[in-house]
């Protein structure tokens, strides 16, 4: 099953959609949100001035602050993905080290380890 999105991911999705302007229906479908969730996030985005909705247009638009948030979020996401990739590589390396170099210990042959430690 898929992962649930975080609030930051949902907000970023909305901001990507409204970069050039979008109405509620388009945002709701493209961001894959229920009407209640859409209302919650749009209200938050309006309150925090990440989006605006001029009454004459009926569309939502990302503000300069919204564009800045999205830019910083994208940079954060890149860094986060790099860290996750590095952690995964380290876990594989550790497993390989344990598999290849700790076999003696599992077989009960600790004489090599004791000699190396001076015991």
C-alpha cells in the first residue's frame, strides 16, 4: 500500500497546481483531496499568505511567499532523498560486512577476535 502524504507534501502539491492559477475543482482533483481536506488546506494557505484568491477571478494563485516555500521545499526534498539513499547504502554495506566478516563469531570461533584484542 502507498504511504500517506505529510501536510508539507500536500501543501507543496497545492502550490504546484496554483502556480499559474487554478479553481477549487482542479486543485481538488489534481491534489487528490476530498472537499473537506481541500478546504482545510486552502484556508491555511490563505491565512499564511501562501496563496491568494482575487474575487474577480475565482482562482487561487501562489504568492511570492508561496513560490519561496515551494522552492525551499523542493531543495529540502532533494536533500532528504539523498540522505535516505545514503542511509540505505550504509545499511547494505553494514549487512555485507556482518555477513562476510562476522561468520567466525556466529560459528563460535572467537579465537581470531580474542587474539586481535590482546586477550
